C-alpha cells in the first residue's frame, strides 16, 4: 500500500484530487463535519473528483452526514508558499508586436 501523500509545506496528510474544471486540488485527508467538499470516485476514470458544495446542496449533504472534507489551502499554515504569482495589473504592457516582412 502506497504512503499517504503529505503537504510539502506543513506535512499534513492529503488526498490529491481533480476539480470539475480539471485543476488539481489538495484536500485534507480527515473528514470534517463543517467541510464543503464531497469526494467522488467515478468508475473507470482513475481520479478522485473534488466537488465543492454550497447553499442548499451543502446543507443537505451535512444533514445526511455525507463524508465531507476541506481544501487544504483553507488551513495550511504554509499556503502562501504555494500560491502562484499575482495576476498582471492593468498597467502591464503586452510584449511588442513583431511584424513579419517589411
């Protein structure tokens, strides 16, 4: 049995998942009754899908005691180490256009 993946920043045990949009997402391994992420294992896909619930759907999942998790970025003390570069500002200039031929 393979070792449980852990966060490179804080060492917490993780489940690596994929969001419906196709992005990878680190999910806390432990269940959380206040969580908002439902993990789905579609047959034949070989991935774990992380679906974020909200509103009435979340309340229904919680009332049925479905196994919910939280995204690790919500509580990782080292999360800033993993964030991407800030988006370009409106004053950023695009690269100069190149013309082909003269």
